[in-house]
C-alpha cells in the first residue's frame, strides 16, 4: 500500500510539473523523464530486495519496455513529440502494477490490468482533447482551415464515399438484428472521415510556424523538405547535428507544432484509478 502511494505520488508530481512546462514552452525537459525513470526503478528495486520479491522490479522493466515500443510507434507516426515519448516510456515503470487503492483487479504474472487501462484512457482522452483543440484552432483560422479542408476532401473523396457505404451497411445490420453494438460502431465510423478532414486541415493551416533556427530544439519536425547534399533533413525529427547544419544554411524554417500532450497523460493517470473509461462508456451505451 505504502509503496503504491509513493510511486503514484511521484508520477502525479512529475506529470503536473511537466504539464505546466509543456503548456508554457511546448517541450518537456529530458531531466524530468530520466529522473522519474531512475527514481521509479530504484524504488521498485529497493522494495524487491527488502521483500525478496524480484517480480515487482521485473514488472517495471517489462512494462517500461512495452511503453517504449508504443512511444516509438507514436513518435514515428507523429502522434508524440520527443519529450512526450520519453515521459510516456518512463510511466511504464510507475504503472507496471495495479495500485492497491485503484478500482482494478489484482495482478497475475504480467497481466496487470492497470497498464492497459492507462493506455486505453490515454487513447480516449487524447482523442477527445485533440478534437476539442482542433475545433478551437480551426475556428480561430477559419479562412485558411476552409481552404485546406477542401483540399483534403478532394484528395480523399473516393475513400470517404467507400467509408460511408460501410457505415450504411453497419446501420442496416443494426435495423435487421437490433444489435446496439452495430449502431455504436456505425456512429463512430460515420464521424471518422470528418475527423480526418479536421485533423489534416488543422495540421496544415494552424500548426505550421516560421521559427528562427536559433530556437530549434531536438525532435522538432520540419514542415518543408530541406535537402543537403542529396540527403533530406529532419525526416524523423531534427537531431542536434541537423540543427547545427540548418543554423549555417538558414535564418528561419517552417516547423510543425504539436499540441501540449502531457496534460492528457496527467488526466489519464488520475482517471485510471477509477477504471477503463472506454469500457465504462460501452457498458453504459449497452444499457440504454
């Protein structure tokens, strides 16, 4: 009980500080992630030694590795920035096992429900948060957003048409078999094309900024293709070496700005104590 309170309190304090930094500076310092990881693993190791339960430490190592793979995928897919990916990986050492004070089941071997609950809540809350901010940004830049949205619709209109045929099939299935889950999926998939247009148009119209090369940070994504001696720079986030090259070549470059994502991790950590939000929503819809 005490060790769970210590680990969870560490995560909340670090995430709160990182959220403030992410909102103000749009970056998360590496020392935050590395210090939290070292503290969490040291705490688990000490507890394992004192109680002669090495599995408690191994949980932390295993889940950190899993979170690292998820973070790597999200980073390459441009869902995470470099700082977000490092901090997310660190949380694997914290949330590897279910806190005794959480409304979750017990842990069996590596099948702790808490990491899966946390990941599910990150996806759900992150999606809602991203949609809300995208709508706000689209409203602020209505003219440029409208132009980009029209381009996205024109580019993917055939794909969207096929998607709506699929939605119609789901709705017909609901009418025939009266399965509420079919109606839920039909509603979700019907919204999906509009989300693609919203996110794609906002990214191009509202999240591109002209930045002096002196203010570039490691992990920034370029919004324009820049080649040096036949090699493209910043294809997977800028490295220190690439930033040094850009400083010699250009005064300013266009970069893609992300939205502050650490607050989602903070909110997901708190809500995970009460359960998997997605499962709770599905259960509620099935009762209607």
